[in-house]
C-alpha cells in the first residue's frame, strides 16, 4: 500500500502531512463536535483517531510505504514512522517532530517502532 500526501499546494509546494488540526485540539486530545463515545459512531462519521490509524498501519498484513515528497511534520512525522518503509524526496522532504513545541512527550506509539 502506498501512502502519499495531496499536492501540490496553490503555492506549488508538496507535503506528506503536517499532522492534526491544532484548532480542534483540547487539553486531553482532539475534540470532534458531535462525536459519540461509541467506536461505531466514530466509524459512521468516516473518521478514525490517529492512534487507531497508526495501529491499523502497523499491523496491516501488507507492506505500507510512505511516499514523502515534502513536509512530514508532527502527526505526519509519526505517520511515516509507523510505515514499513519511507521513500523521501532528497531535495524537498522535511521531517520534524513538533511535540516539544506543544510541551508534550514524543513517546507516542509511532516513536516506539523505531529500531533500537
């Protein structure tokens, strides 16, 4: 499976993912208006939580390759890390973990998958 970004932007720039929308992030995670507590309710909304997406990628029986043509920042950085392989543009790919900017730990599921 190939995981890619969407682009180019109106400015002609490419990215893989810049992570979650910080405008809807609360102190204890992302807040989705009208979201039910039930997993089935979330699935009906057509949205998965990022940790669930990471878990699904990690345990998928197929090889998952992240194609990174530009920025992979924050959640986008964590997303490419859980993939089996990352192919990145030598000229344009930028990798950055932003958790420290938000005073959060980087010990999420994605970083636990890095080789020791």
